[in-house]
C-alpha cells in the first residue's frame, strides 16, 4: 500500500505549480464570485456528494490489544499520586470496559469524525490544467462556463501558510488506502485527515486535481485573493453571447493583467485563442 507523507514546510521552499485552475459555471451567481468578488469558496466535504469523496474505510481489523492498551493510556493518564501498579490495574480495567469493538461505537465515532471534518475544514478543488474535458463538462456547465487561472501564491502571501496544499494522490480502487482506527497522537490524527481529503481513485487521474484546505478558525469559507493573482480566463465555446461580453468587460477592467482566451470547437478539436479586448 502506498505510504503518503504530509509535512509542514516553508512554502517558499516547496515545489508548487505556478498556476491552478478553477472550472466555473457562468450561469451560477456564486460561481461568478471568483471574478466579481475575487474570492474562492472552501466547501464542506458533505457538499461533494460523491461516493468516492472523503470516503476511505477505517481499518478496524488490524487493531491489536497493544494498540488498545496504548490508546487507553493516552485517554487515561496516570494520576499524580497513583503508583504504577494501581495505574496498570486501572488501565486493564478500562480496556475490559471499552466499547471499541461494538458496532454502535464505531458508527458514532465515524459520524463524529465526518461532522468535525465538515464543520472545521474547507476544501478547494482545482486542477493543474485548463483543458480537461470532463471538468469542462461537469463543472463548467457543458462548456458554457469558464475557467480561471490563479497564481499559486494567492493563498500563501509572503510564505505565510494559511492552510494545506497538495496534489491529489490517486490510488488503485482494488487496493485503497485505509484510515487508522486508533491514532496515538495529534500528528497521526492530522495525517489521517489529510489522507482522507487528498485521496481519490485513479479513474479520475486525468483531472490532475490539486487541493487546498483551510481550517475554519474564523468560520468563513470564503477566501479573498489579491486581484494581481488572477492571470487568465478561458471562455467555453458554448457560452452565451451576453455572458461572454459581460465576463470580457469585467476581466478587462478589474484584472488588466489577465489574459482572456476563447475556446473553439472545430472538427471535434478544441482550441484556445487569445481575445483582444476593445480598448
């Protein structure tokens, strides 16, 4: 099974993509906020509404009695005036009383974990490519929407980490990673949370997905980026004329540094041509 490694590093030393792309619908007012309000939205995991999202199974079968012992000691630390024999006796008693093996306990624990993930963290799904046809179809409203290119530092100004960033790790559905049932420390818990967020089956590998996460310290899921970070906009070939005119005018005025490309479909081939806005 693949071993994933997540670690906190200085973003200035990281090998990050120069630009990330977000696929949007021109018909959805919330989707247009990325242009009108220069902000992105970090969604709760439950909004993804797909079976393969945030749905790794928990590996209960590999839990040993030693794991239960260590976990019980973490939850029930030794008392200040408790001698070692008394403490060991108390731990063994707590182990006998554990409800870990009961289905109801496991169900409630997983529900609590998912609720915490939903309430405390937001996820922003992007791609390293602007020309993924399945993303144009699903998230850019059958080519009637648009794609926005953002410089990677939009979320990490001056190297300050405001969340996490990683390409999605694609796994073989026949051998998916599993979540650890008992974590012994906060680092393990953090790893399990990130593993769940950044893992998808390799049937989606063509999407080249890159995810950003944000811990909701301020409870806000919106994140405002500086206007200079928006560097490109791609207009779908099915976009209506009014939407096309509206977006070209908006981008030209608000993001003068951004390049605008118009998607064309000719003889079954998609091409992208630079738009020269009227001065």
